[in-house]
């Protein structure tokens, strides 16, 4: 495995792969007794399974109106709402303002893909704008409500537990190498090691090469972004004399120096958040929708309202949403509701993973195994499907066997 990562490859270390390669299970033996519908009933137990054609006509339904925990297949619903709300060509923005005293304001707007390569470009463009000397770097993260921690996350070092915020870099994670003598170095050449990052790494207690999230508190998230921006400014030959400070005074009246437009549009981001099952990216987009629709600061309540409005518009008025990634077990959805959401996501099905004529997204928690997507037919018309298995003892193997039965008998 490569010792350093850039751009897209960063995801491979940030998020667990929560899906199995469908092609590995297509040849597995299935229960010999009963027809294929009975076999699905046996495999699904108390779970739900549904499939429908491109017009929404049901082809198979089992417990289709039973609310269940969807896990990460809910990212399809969040993505569908965001693509409708923003449009696939939307680009996230980050602002940089400067006052007469030379204080540089970094004003976050929730960009989920503010990685080291973007910060290097930002530093280059700030220099091109004439910036030479910086006194303090002031961090305005007021676009999201302070101390925002979504249900389902915890203070573990696992990357999937990373906090959300208006200013976040590298998915709120550090990729470091810590040797036996507690010497810390960056594990990726595109990311300079700051003293701030070194302290976090040593406090975590990790050894060897590891990616850890900034789980100390939400304030750490924006502070790390400021320290990393400083490092890139210095690399461009700029002088930064003062401190890195979070500010709650607002920056709207401070003259704008540069508005950075992310190089990647929303469709690009959605494809990657679905591929790598990024809880962080899904919830950055989820929260930004609320702030854009109802004004800052972003709150879970505002984002739920936006999602509820979208779902009501597509005929799903009664659906409990806790957050946007599916990490929380409080979110509930029925198979029939998921099929409806898939119907509206259908134009964007190419953003899902593809294998053996199946576009899919899996969901995996300890007691949840789900998968949803589309089975491509010979005539090019997709069949939408959803499988949700909840409870102790449910397995990825049962999930994939059910999918195989649907694929072989409905295609």
C-alpha cells in the first residue's frame, strides 16, 4: 500500500469500506428448497425487501411498509435532496477577507472537500492577489452552530466519527507517523506537519502510521484548519506574524480579498461520498442545505426541515430523519419509501458503485445490513431495489444472496 495519499486516494484511509464486492458472491450456493420468493423470505426474516420497475410498479415486496434502520443507504436520500436543492453543478465556496491591520479572515461555508491540495492552491492565489504579510489568522466558523455534534458520532479516533463544522480540512483527520520515541511526521507529502498537529498526534497515543480524527472537541476542527493554512502561506513565502484565533464577531463587514470556489462540483462530491460511504461528507452537505435555505448558523433542525420539504415534495411526508449519513439508528425508513427515493435518484444512478449490471450502495452497522440501487435490464431500463436487514445475527452474506435472487429472477 502506498505510503502517501493525494486527492481521491485520501478516502481510502479516511473511511471504512462498508460494501462487499458483489461479484464475489454471485456464485454462492442458495437455499435449495422452495421458489426464489420463498428463499428471499427465509433469508430476510423480519427484514424488508422490495423491487420495482422504472415506472414504480412493484415486482416484489416483503414487509415493504415496516420502518427500519437504513444505515448508509440513507446517503442516497441525502444525495438526492442535495442534487435537487443545489443542482449537480454547484461548487462549495470559502471566503478570505482582510482588514486594514493585516488580519486574514478564513470564513468557512461547509466545504466537505477542503483538502491539502485545495489549501495549497488557496495560498498560491492569495499571494497572486497581492497578499504579502499577515498579522493574525482569524477563523470565522459561525456558518455552523457552535459545538455541533450529530447523533451517532462519538469521540472515538475512528475517521467515520469525525466532527462536522463550517471550516474543516482533510475531512477533520490527521495522517501521521509516530515512532517508538514519539517522533511525529506527516504520512503524506502534500500535508505539512504543524506543531498543532504534532500535539494532537501525541495526545492520541497512536503508534506507527495512522489516520485519526480530530475528536478532542469541535473547536479543534477549525483551529487545525488555521494552522494548516498558515503552513501553506509560509510555503508561498508569506509572513504570518501573529496568532490563530477563532472569532465569533462575524466578518461580513471585512473587505473580501478572495472567494475560493472548490474545483469539484456537487455531482463529483456525491459520487465519492457514495463510493467511500463518507459520513462526514454526507453531513457537511446535509448541514449546508439547512444554512442555505434558512440562514446561518446551520443546525440539525434546519437541515431536517429541508430534507422533510424535499421528501414531502416526492410524496414521502412521514419519515423520521436524524442526520444525513445513516450513522444514527434513530433514522427510520420503509422499503416502499426507499423505492420512491430511488425513483427520483434514478437520473443520477451512475454516481453509485457499479458491478455486474448492478448500481448499488450498501449500509452496514453491527446489527444492520442493507443495500439499495438498481439492476440494469437488457433494455436499459433499471429495476430499483432495496434490502434492509435489521437485528442481531444479520449478515452481509444473506444480503448478497437476496440480491442475487432478485438479479437472476427479475432481470
